[in-house]
C-alpha cells in the first residue's frame, strides 16, 4: 500500500505533467492559428456563416472539399442573390483578375444542372454570358472570377474542369463556407 507521502508525490507529478501538456497545447494552438491565418482570409459574418478564401491551389474539387470539411464547413454554396452579392463584394476586395475561385456545386450527375452537395439544391446561379458551356465536354465544377472579356469587371460564375491546375495566366483557389459557431482552427482534432 502506498504511503500518503508517495500519493502526494504522484499527485504533484501528475499536476506538473498536466501543466506541461496545457502549455504544449497552447503553443500548438498558437501555431495552428498563425498557419491558418496565413492560408485563409476570413470574411465578415453573413447570415450565420463565415467564408474562408485561400489562394492555395486545391488541385481538385475533391481535395478542396476535404479541406473545407476539415474546417467544419463545405465549399461555399450560393443559395440566394443576397448571399452571392456578399461573396462578390468579398472577392472583389481580395482577389486579382487572373484568379479563379472554386465554389461548391457540380453537374457531374446531370449535364447542365448544377447541384450544391451540402444543400442538395440548385441554389442561386449567376453565370457569365454563354456559360455554363461545358467547355471541351469536361467542365463540371462551378467557379467565380473577374471577367477579362465581356461583362468586364463583374464577378460571375463559369463552369471549369474539376481537376483544376494553375497555368501561365490563371491561378486557382477556393472558398469555404463555415457556420460562425465553428472554431475552424479546432475542427481537425478527432477523439
Ligand atoms: Ca458540365
Ligand atoms: Ca465554362
């Protein structure tokens, strides 16, 4: 049987270890917060959600979706014209004209009918003239960008390939939508 002295030492030892773990966690949280802020630009709140823009190339719709899911949200889905105006205003301040930002929604199941996977609805769409055009018969994902041609200066939708890659001119990023109640920096821990 352990003496009271041994027990007291054990308790003190455990308290010290807990303090160390708490200190380590605080340091890790600070690092995660710095990295997150370096990768994502947060919008103001809109209708109980925040939007997180990254100009980090997603490589594919599926990968971008996974990152948004890990943050506790999904690729941004436009449900109403008011939401679209909010997103347009946010991107107008944050992206350059050669940047293409992936949104949620594909027409992979039925050509020409874009469905937002989180809401399972078509939501609200505002396409560029002659879009969606399913260019090369392979454009099944929804994006938003500033037009360089007709409708110049607008930020409207265009369908693009889902396995998007940067080229000499266009640089890709994506937009996540996360409920404001979620702490996006804590969502990657699962127990
Ligand atoms: Ca298509
Ligand atoms: Ca297109």
